[in-house]
């Protein structure tokens, strides 16, 4: 039977294109005879607005909304996402059930040796409320500078001295060949990454079984288990882009270890909790961590931030 020609939908940034091409390469390798898939770039709302925080313009769904609609309209066959940009509730009729092996999930500090060695009052660039809140919990004296746009645009601001340092995901830097820019890696024990950071997820129509078959060999089971735990935690917290939440799951033998964190945007009141559970129950592990973080934070946190 003739193989289907697959259309891959993605954002048009350099990083997004790299990720889509990574998926295309693996599809062809895992499915002999598959026609070379086509990569289709789709401009999202988040790409149009680069001078405001996501929380102010509608949240991280703005990175995926138009791509998901193209998938529903059958203009594309699969969508490639950075999973940290995917909302916990996926659009009806769609599913994300294929995950490539996770890249380094940590954040990186660029322009400085360490958080502790930042000059007093240093201007730190980031567009992430989670990153700025965690940074302020360690260094309340620094100044946070809004940093949106692609990686090249952000790096230029560092090179020109507009900011003193910035925080970016190591995974993105590695994928576009910019790992040499990393000043220091921020360890999860100090700086908890975003939920599903470093994971490429592939979305499809729930009813498209032929695509499910083609994607199946690409799914990395340990990564899918970690993503399930982290996103379950996020769902239990009902987190939004205005809620500084971090979470990282790791697998140790037949156990899954999930660490979660939440903090007020000004860096105060940081709460963290870790739990080790069975590898076959990632959703339960996530629920337990999310429920405990909710208890530790208290109702005021969620009432004011959600």
C-alpha cells in the first residue's frame, strides 16, 4: 500500500524548524519507503506580539492555537510542539501521544558565571515568570527585563549590553548549535525547569490511526512517562502563564521521582515538594505532588494568580 505523504505543521522560528526537521528525519528512518514529509510553517499569535508577557496576551496557548486549528482543518497531518508551550487541556479531537527523547531540561544562565556572582542590580532578560520568580527568590536585588523574540534577537540584546545576563533553555540552545553561549547550567535543585522543558511532542488527530502507526516507533517511553507525571502535576495545580510553576520528573529503575515548585512572581513564598512513586503510575504521582503543592501554597496563592 502506498505510504501517505505527511505534512508537518510548525512555527516558523529557527528552533521550531530545527525541531520539525528532526521529526521528519526520524519519521523517514523509522518508516522505510515513507515519502519525505513536507514542513509547513504557520504564524501563531505569539509570533506577532513580542513586546508583552504571554500572561498579558492570553497565555502559552498562543504558541499552538493556529497550528492546532490547521490540524483540525486537515491542512496538516501532524504538529510539532515544544511541550512546555502546550496547555494541559489539548483541543478536542486532537492528541499528543508521541514524544521524542528528552534533551537537557535545565535552564542556562548566559552572560555570567553564576546567579550568586551577578552584579548587584544586574539587568536579567527573560520572558518567563517562572524564571524571573525563581531568580528573584535567590537574588531579590536584580532587575528583570522583558525578553521576547527568537533566540538570535535575545542574544543580540546581551551582546549589545542592553541586558547584563539572560536565562534560556539549554535544549533550545543545543538544538540550534548555540551551546557555546551557555555561561552556566542551572541545576534543578536550585532552578526547577518548566514542565516538559526539553521535550518535543507530536500532535495528531485522534481519529487518524494511520498517522498513529507511523508515529509509534518515534515515541520514547521514558520521556512519555515523565511528561505524563509533570503535566498531571500542572493539571492538579490548574496552572496558567501567570503562575510560576516548575516541575521535573526523572526515572530511577522502576520508580519515578517528581519534583515540583511554585513561587510568588516577586520571588517570595517559594514552595517545593518531591515524591517517588511507581513508574506505571505517573499520573497519580503528578496528582500527589500537585495536591501537596496546592496545600503548601494555600488558597490565597491560587485565588490571586489564577
